[in-house]
C-alpha cells in the first residue's frame, strides 16, 4: 500500500463490548498522540479516508455500517478491523445476534462473523482487545511508515497415513474419539448455548463416553437414552442434566443428517471422502 499522509478516520462500533473502543480512545490521548502520525478522527464518514470498525457484525448495525462505508469518498476508502471480534467474530462468531451469511456458520470452516460479511477489510489488527501499541503499529503499516515483520505461510494437511514430502506439509491426525471429529466440533460449539465454557468440555467428555458404550449395543439409540437417564439419577446439577439431554437430541440429529448426506454423496459420486 502506498504511503498515505493526513489520513482522516471515522470510527464505528459494530457491536463490541467496548473494550476495543476504549483502546482506540486511548490511542487518541496525548500519551500516544495518534495525530502526530497525521491521523485525525472525524465525526462524519463523508470526510473519512479510513473506517475503523470494532466488534462483530450484529444484525442491528449491519445496515448502518454499510451506509457509513458507502458514504466515504471512493478513494482510498480503507477499512481496518480492530480487535478479534472485528477480525473473526471472536467468541460471538456463531451467535444468533450476528449477521453471518455463511450457510455453514460454525461448522467445518474457519470462524466468521466480522464486518467482512458486508465490507472488504484492508487491514486486521487482532487482539482482545489490542493494546494501544498494537493499534499504533497497525496504523504505521497502513501509512507505510513501518514494514510488516510477519510473512504469510502456507501449510498443507496431508490425508491420513500419507507422509510429508515437502517442508510445508504436515501429517493430518484426528484424535481418537468414539464419534467423528465433525460431530465433536459441532456438539462442542452448540453446547455453549446451554452450559458455560467452564463446564462445557467436562460435560461433553462424559457424553462421548456414554456414546462409546451405547454403540457397543445392538440398538445404540435406546442404549444411549438409558445411559443418559442413568446419568440423570446420579447428577444433582440441573444445568448439566439439561445439557446431557440436549447433547443426546443433537447427536442423533447430526447422525441422521450426516448419514443421509453421505448416502446422497455416494449415489452422486462413485468415490467420495467419508462423512
């Protein structure tokens, strides 16, 4: 990016917790003095060269952010995502409150949920929240004052049992679990809607152990229901009881969904990867 001078910035909050907004304001204080780099914050996007966005993209703010972006002058019209939430959706990337147009939100793909859903992002400044020094460093790269110290790397995950032949190739290893990895990942993300992060992994591990026992029986669906019911009798925490029943229903929903998907893929293509 060519070196810029006298850049005017418009700051907009897309739905953050205000942690990143406080750091952006801190950069404007006399201690860090962002204006010494030629940066000036303006109250109107029609006067702005750069759009600073903090927070994930919520349904309520998506229209306002799009209008702010379109109100900016055509050139240079630079967008900077400040913070982890603006970069990837953060911990809210799979929330119902976010505007996420991906049909596979939260499943088998990298996290999304930031403003990149509606506007192109030119620079990411990650952090939860990023420190004022990190924001200054990102702005210095934007202005061409500092060069990037990090270089992009490309890694290839090989199919199972295939050995690496190049320096950027790594072996693909799937943890040994009674259920497929994509089941585990989806259940783990969906479970956070029911129980907190602290108890999530412990509850999921208990449920997976029950699934392993259930599939040793001729009728795993009935066996798993009986095992979960037995778990209910021993557990005193009502939240964990609700989480276990939720996992049971969600697991069979995923099982039926992926089984039908695998059958349809095998009918359509003679050779497919396992689902």
